[in-house]
């Protein structure tokens, strides 16, 4: 264990503690609500939803298209760590800028949110690819789960503080809840910057193993890698399987706010559920690494997909905040495990010297998957006139993903 937990690995894992503050406080907890009530208060609810959804879809599409190219240049020039730090700075500084956006300036709020999201996603691309260079393949599961686990813990700690800033602003010398949200965004930016330092100073990037080439050769190599992935049946099938089941994971996470409000739960209930997921997720994600050691990485992912399927089914019948909290506990038990084991499983399948480029495609499939699930939820809700049955639609994604994953052989590690 001590050999695995080198300074390089710890610095890498702590970065998840750093940037998860953005995913938890900004994306999941406060931005969607604050955008509607403060920055887009002059718009109708349907208009604000449309503009927010459209902005994120366009941003996700653009990033998905450029992700393999970014990964390719990271491999060629050995810039994985520098690329991560650059995007982390972009995202964290964007969070600081939120403070200066006046009320009803929804266009500026959306633009800054999109830039921050690109910083978060771009940093994660290079962060994922660094995994294969900081530890041995047999330790991928543990190190990947450690990162996600610390992310849940760090995001949970800060979101509790941020919730107090919003619900009891006077404790922090603030005048109202709006100021509390703005200062919460500032705290995210500072948290992200501060806890990126261990990675900057401790984590050592593996030297580039590929010859440098001209900038346009990078685009050519992306096409060559795409051709190789099409021929490498195992990698291709895994990416398609990942596309479906991770879409289910992301959709449940993103639609939790809308679903909770649609069954008349309060905002406080939602914040409590988010905190539950974070603190349950920390030990559960670490435990998944040990479970995978016993039953195998692929089987660990299968277990997570099965439990997610049960969540989709049970979610259609919940009616109280207590039910919602129980689902949050179950979600926290598997969410980080599925994500962490998927990242490490993919790392076992790909060639190490092309890690950033291959993880570029991994991120591309993950970002493209952000479209299908919400569409299924919206369409099912529209047809059935019931948000409850919309959760059942997500079940289809897990079933397809699980069936495809069965066709992917487990690497011998």
C-alpha cells in the first residue's frame, strides 16, 4: 500500500478533491437554481431552461469533437500535466468571475458557466490519461477509486460549507442568500486552485514516448487512432457500452434536481440528498477498488449497472423526502465505483504511450452520451405526462450498456 501511495499518486488523487467542488457546488447544487431565480429572473421558466440546456448541449458537442485532438497533442508533446493545469486555471478563474455578474445578466452567466465547464472537462481529459503513467496496471483500480473517493469527500465538505453560506449568510457576514451563492462560487474557484497545488508539485508526468511532429500531423494521427479503434474490437465495444451506461449515470445525476422538484420536494431536501451522496460516495468508492480485486473490474461495473437499474425502477414509486434520501444513499454506494472502475478498465485496454489520445476518445463518448438520456427522460415525461415513468426510460440505457459490456473480455492483470 505504501508503495502505491507515492507523492505522485497522492498529488494526482487530491486533484479530484479540488475540482469536484465545481461538479458539486456549481453544477449539481446552486447554479441551476440561482440561474433561474437571479440571473434569468426576467425570463420565463421554459425560456431559462431552453437557454441553459442549449448552451450546455452546444458546449458539450464542441468539446466532444476536440477532445481526441487535445489528447493527441498531449501525447505528442508530453503536455498532459501542463494541459491539465491550464484547463484547471481556466475553470477555477471562471468560478471567481461569477461574483461580478449582475442580476438578470443571464447571457454573461451562461458564457462564464460554459467556459468553466470546458475548464473542468478539459482538465479531466488529461487527468484521466495521467493515471496510466503514475502507477502500475495492477493498481489502476485502487488509484482510480482513490481519486473519485477523495472527490466525493472534498465536494461534500465544501458543499456543506456552501449550504450554510446560502441558508445562514449572517454567520459569514453576508447580507442575503444571493451573496451567499456568489461567495460560494468564489470558494469553489479558490478551493480548486489551492488543492491543485499537490498535483503541480508532486505528480510526475511520464516522459513522452512518441516522436514530436508538426501541428497538423496531430490531426492526421487522430484519424489514424480512430481507424485503429474501429479495428480493435474490444476497445470499440467497450466505448459503445460505456456510451450507454454512463449516459444513464449522468442523466440520473443531472435530472435529480428536476425530478425532486417535480414530485414537490423542497430545495433543502435536494441539498441534503447531494450531501448524502458525497459522504456515502467516499468510502463506497474506495471499497469498490477492493471489491474489484476480488471479483474483477468488469464484474464490479456490472454490479454498479445492476444497482443503477434498481434505482431507476424504485425511483418511479418514491413519494417522500425519506424515500429520496434512501435512493441517495444507494446512489452514493455505486456512482463513484462505476465511474472509477470504468476509467481504470479502459486504462487496462489501451496502449500506454497513446493514453491521452485514447482517453480523448473516452471523454468524447462520455460527452456525446450527455444528449441521449435527457432526451429520453423528456420524451417519456411528455408522452406519459408523468415524471416518474421518465426514470424507467433510463433503465433502457443500463440494459443496453450491460449487454454490450458482456462482450468485452476482462484483461488479465
